C-alpha cells in the first residue's frame, strides 16, 4: 500500500536548555530530525509530513528545499492532536507511519519489519522490552496475547505499571482507518492531552486487529530529552558503526575510539588506528591504513594507500599506493594519482598531482597541475594569490624543484626543468634546463659582527 510518513517534531525540548530546537541538535554531525527523514526516505513513501510547533520558524528554515510537507501545530495538545493536524494534507487512503523527530536511531530495517507485520492489521505498534519502563506507555494484552490498549504511565494502575512491554511511540496505522480512529480521540485522561495511543482501544472496540512488533534492539527507540541522553545516543551510534566496520572486515585498533559522522565504506584488510574521524561520504579501498588522529571528510582513498597520523583530508581523491602525512593537510580539490608521496607539513588545495610525484616536506601547493615523477623540494610554495585573484601553476613531468623555492603563478615549469634551491620563479621555464634566480654568493673578508650597544 502507498505510504505517508508523519514525523512529530512540535515538542518544546525544554530540558535541552538550548536556544536551538531539540530536533535540530546534531547526532553524528547531522540533525536528529534529518536522521529520521533520511531513514524515512529509504521506505520510499509518497509523502513525508513534519509536524512543527515550538520554534517552528527555525525548523521550517532548516527543512527549506527538502521535499517534505509542513504542518504547524500551534498548541501542543498531545500526540493524537498532532496527527489530527495532518489529516488534511495526508494523501487519502495512504497507510500512515508515525515517527518522532527526537528518536533518531530507528533503523530502516525495523521500520520495514513494522510495516510488513502491519499489513493485516488496522494498527501495528513498534514496542520494546524496557528494563525500566517508567514513563513509557505500556502495551496491554489480553489473555490470548492480543493487544487491547496502550496505557500511559500517568493513567496506569499498579498491575499495568508492572508491564515491561513498552510503547516506542512509533506506530503504523492503516489508511482506511486513520480518519475515523483519530476522530474518536478525547482528552479525558491524567494529562488532559489527546493521546495518539488511544487509537488502539478504539480500534479494538470497533473489532479491528491491532498488533505490536517488538523491536529487536531497544536502543533504536531511545528518545532524546537532554544533552546526557544525546551523548548516550552518540555512543550507541559509534558502537553500531564500529561493529558494522569490523563485521565488514576492518581492523579497528580501538572500536571505542572511532567516530563516523556520515557513511564510511571499507574494502578488504583496512586498518584504522585510534581517534580517527570520518565525515560525510568516505570510501577506503582495499588494504588502506589510516594512522592515529586523522580526520577524513568526503574523500576516496585508493587501494594500498597509507595515511599517516595527524593528517586531515577534505574533499580529495587519493589514488592507489599513495602515502600522505604525518601532519599533512589535504584540502578540497586535491587529486593524487597513484604512487604519490606527500610528507609532513604539506598543504595542498585544488591540486592535481601526477603519478609518482613527491612533495615530501613543508610545502604549499595550490591551484596546481602537476605531472608525473615530479620532485618538490622542502619549503616550496606556489604563490597562487596576488591578494585579489588566484592563478594557476603548471609543473610538467619530471620537474625537480630545489628546496625553498617560490613559484609565482601564473607560471609553467617545462618538462624536465630543474629549479635551483632558493629560487623565485616568475616566468615560464624551458624544458630540460636548470633555471635559478639567486643573487651571486659573495664573501667579505674580516667582516666584523655587530657588537651589542652599551646602555647609558
Ligand atoms: C509518548 C507516548 C508513550 C510512549 C512515549 C515514547 C503518547 C500519548 N504517549 O509519550 O506511549 O511510550 O511517547 O517515548 O503518545 N509531540 C508533538 N505534539 C504534541 C505532543 C508531542 O509534536 O502535541 C511530539 C513531541 O515533540 C515528541 C513526541 O511527539 O517528539 C512524543 O511526545 P512526548 O510528549 O514526549 O510523549 P510522551 O509523553 O513521552
Ligand atoms: Ca517523550
């Protein structure tokens, strides 16, 4: 059946003690609400409706440009009231899945399972076994184990409070029933709210089937109310990522000390040392080694390449058998061909570096097109910026640049050029010749060193 997804995100989130709306706080570098939206998309719904309320403007701004329908719930009169506000925008007849913007770790797999199990029922609830169910709605079952109601903590009697099967809040409601079930809600309860959970008892009274699917991993349905819980979810997410990587064959020197803020794909025999952070989409080929304390963002690293400790790589493409670092900074637009070597204290930006070329120490290479087998001496700088505009440096194959040289762009070093150490190159250089720009070395005999002046 075609599906609509509702994400409840109108709540206040007072306990975050923050000026930012709760659902916009980030988990693994991405807003909680965005996690829920991204997971929702994998179910390919016809529509995603987000219910906003507190700090609606900020949430609306955040969602700008994403294809979601927004519904504003100006007064938060309860979860049932929130869903009621959506009835007009829901595609008629679509099944509905209700999610929470502050429950970000729910997996697409659990949601799919909920939907599959829900097909023959008017309602299917995602429940979980709570070690301490205090605060959660309890799933009430009949003697023959059928779900008959959800009772909120504040409305539960002592017997019901002993039930450990709890309501995650996530619920599937069949498209044919949602309108009439929501219409029957009232706020005659301990909190004076319109409880979405009351649809269960109304469905049962109408002779409809209600089921509950127990979530395999109760950590997925944890909600966030304060920074402490958010940190716990970060930890759970880190563990999940580490487990996934190890099961994919990666060796993690310490699975507790890796942070994946996005998606990390690994080939065979990848090794990752401690304290590395992977941001956005990162792909590591076979046999890649990442040293300690590296930060790698939106980049691809080819097979058999080694990234040595303390290296930062952002939006770069690194070929096979490349060695980078320690202490290198590879900035956006860097493309290293195979067998390139980049050593310590080297910064690159918008630089194509040809096969087998080496930049071993202390250099800045920006806006540069470099051929194969080039050797860049220590302390070489491409002077790409005149204070207003950027210019390009072209370094052809087999060039050797002596240490401490400045290449003032725009400039081209012809194939096989040798640059003498300490040169400032301002004009194109001819192929296969030595080019240098130095004042002649002179020596002055009997030159007296300056003497410190006596103070009066
Ligand atoms: C709800 C469930 C409870 C379940 C628990 C799981 C109801 C009546 N109870 O309780 O059975 O165990 O979640 O965490 O549904 N929201 C709105 N508009 C509103 C009210 C809430 O958008 O008017 C949003 C909140 O922002 C939040 C979510 O709905 O994301 C849940 O609301 P909350 O008040 O936290 O519900 P609970 O009392 O925890
Ligand atoms: Ca809650």
